[in-house]
C-alpha cells in the first residue's frame, strides 16, 4: 500500500506539471487515457513487473489508484490542461519524456 501512496503522489505531481490554460481542452476520454498511462508508467518505474501469479494483484493495485483519483484528475485535466500537453504525455515512452511535455507545449 505504501507503494500506491508514492505512485499517487507522483502522478498527481505529474498532472500538476501538465496543468495549463483551458485553450484546446482535451476530452474526458483523452484525460482518462492519460490517467491510465500515468498509473502504468508509475508502476513500471517502481519496478512493478510480475510473473503470472502477481499480475492480478498489480492490476488490482493499479485499479485502486485509478479509482481513488479519477474524479479529481479528470476535473483538473479537462479544465486546466491543454490538449497538446495531453497528447504529448500520451505518446511519452516514460516519465522523463512525459515531464518534457510541459517544457515544449
């Protein structure tokens, strides 16, 4: 559970990095995809790779993080993040590349 708290904190910080004006707002679907992407990247960075027996547990943990922060994240994303930043973040291969989306957009 401690790993989830770290993951949650990091993706919230990542979302805040993406925050910008409302121009060209992303869709709720794009923001939902971004949340899933951020959670996946955070778990990957934390070393959450698994054999078959652990996959179900990791999937449950990812879902718990997503469920806990979804409403708040979607609110911020759809109202304060540009579509360009979301699209950049969705195509980022890792968290380091994702952080650069704020610098370039």
